[in-house]
């Protein structure tokens, strides 16, 4: 059963957790040869600019 108590979390904590998770995922994908940091940066730019990935 899940508790219905509210938990308060600061935005900074959420941001840090999100950053750590994304960093870990990107590092794993890079270690496994699935993509590079350059691929990530290029995809981020495409998403930001609303472009389809090439």
C-alpha cells in the first residue's frame, strides 16, 4: 500500500536528481557504444529548435 502523506522536495533537489539520472544514462549509452556526447548535444539542439533529427 502506498502512503498518502505529502512529501515536500525542493526544486534544487529535483534538479540535482534529474541531472544525475540523465548523466548516468548518457554515460551508460556512451560506454556501450550506442551514442556519443556529441550525439546528445546535437539532439538537444534539434529538440530545442523544434527540428527533426537528421
